[in-house]
C-alpha cells in the first residue's frame, strides 16, 4: 500500500465506494437518467422525437466541453472544490428540468449537466489513478462499475414512479438520488499531486497504423453505443408492456456493474484486439434485437448484452491505445469517442419520425463497422511491447507487465 493510502484511516475499498458514488451520481444518474425519462417526456411534456435527440446532443456537447477542460486544465482533476461544486450544480440542473416547458431551456440544462458530469468523472478518475495505483487494477474496475450502479438505481426509480407520477416527479426523484450519491462521494480525495509525465516510447516500433484502426473503431463505437444508450428504453417501450422499457434499463445498469472489472481481467490474459472485436460484435447483436422482434425476452436480452459490453469496450480500447504507447492516446481516443456521441443522435434524428427501429439498426450497423476496424487492428498487432496500463478512461499509468495474447 502506498504512503498516501497508509496515512488515511480509510482502506482502498472505502475509496472505491466513494469514487463509485461519484461516478454513479455524475454518469449513471446525472447523464443517463434521461434515457428512462425520455418516454415519459414524450407522453407528458409533448416532447417530439427530434427534440429529444437535440436534448441528448446538447448533453453530449457539454460532456465533450467538460472532458476537454479536464485535459487542458489538469488542476481541475485535483480539486475537491470542483468535485463538490459539480455535484451540487448537476443536482440543480436535474431539479430544474420540470420547472419549464421550454425546449431551449431544457437544452441549456442538459448542456450544463454534461459539463458537470464530465468534471465529476475526471476528478473521480484522477483520484482512482493516484490513490489506487499500487492496488490490483480490478479495484478501479469496480469503482467504474458505479456508472452501472447509477444506471440501475435511476432505472428502478423511474420504474417505481411510472404508475404513480409523471415526468416531473421522475426528474425531481433523480435530483434527490443524485444528492444522496453526492453525499456518499463528498469526502472523496482527489489526486494529490500531478502524475509524472509518461516516458517517451523511444525509437521503437511505429504504431500509427494500429492506433489509426483503433481510433476509427472507438469513434464509431461512440456513434453506435450512444444511439442505443439514448433511445433503447423508448424503442423497447414501443412494442412491449410499460414496465419492460424501464426494466430493461435496470438490467443495463446491473450488467454494467461488474463489466469493467471483468473485461480488465480478461485483457490481461487474452489479446485485447480480439476481445474488443468480440465485445463489439456482441454489442451490435444486442442493439439490433429490439428492432428485429417485439418479444420481451429479446428486449431484456438486449439490455444485458448492451450493459455487459459498453463499459468493457471502453476498458479494452483505451488499454489497447495505452499499450501502443501512442502520444496522448487516451486523450485522443476520448475526444473521438465524445465526437461520436455528439454525431449519433444527429444522424438518426431524421429516422425517428418512423419510430426507433431504424435508428437501432443503424446503430448496430455502426458498431459492426467498429468491429471490422477492430479486426484490422488485430493484424500484426505488437503484443510484446511494454504495456501501459490505464486505470480509467481518461488517464494512464505505465507498467512493466507483459501482454499475454491468445
């Protein structure tokens, strides 16, 4: 255990719990609660499908702004004040959603929610990197499972409220849940000192062509995954009983809780490009299922497959980029992924006039294209380079552990 860890009475699992609470608040609820509330806003607030896509895009633009702020101004990552202020402001944006029927104001609130979600993420991620760097990597994986926990909790909340209240109550309940999680994350210790700069990989093997394939794959994943992540509940609700949509979102969250830790473990035993290809193919199948059949079992299976892979794909892609030791690989991949998330809802907006099936099929096709790029990545991939092991999707830490491909 590091000196910093020994100097505090709390153990690593306490730190994991606080970081998980922050990620559950910032990402699982603050960012993704919009997915199960969207059908309620269609029915009760008169929100059109295209306007719903615009609200999603505003949130993703805000997230990109917040993520870039964390990259350009590293001091933000080390600030407890930034963490606490972001949690409070995020809670306020959720509570303010029912106070207006203006689509423009909603877009502004979701933009601000995206910025604060990203800032919460970068602070929590930096904290995990710094304080758990000498602990097994699966601990950070469980902390990132907080995203799935927040998704599951918000889905359960909306599922419970659906027969009793309207979309306004759902937003207020989400704000209350975010406040509770913020309390759990309040004493999270941010990164205490700047991380040492990564060493230059030197004049070794050039990795540009592999990184190029990875960048294309991960950007396309951002496009495809976010379409499903935004519209899955509404799509399932078109042809299934009322509880199935929100229930499916709960399953997405529950499946996501262990996924990051699981895929991280597999990534240290098998070829990451091969695992990435598998995860993307599984995800594409899961996204397509609700568009191909209205069966409840298909909807629930889709939710499990999607939840089990979307965090795992991030874990594998960013680990592969770090392994290649491409300069600023994590920042570049995160930027491409964020741009993909902005483009996704915009690309499918013209298709939403005919329901969500076409949008989901386009998302599945996009993810399959990402899988094809991952297959290209496998060709001659330099498995035996020194590994740079990331502990989260925005940061990386060097390691001397050898890769162990299949």
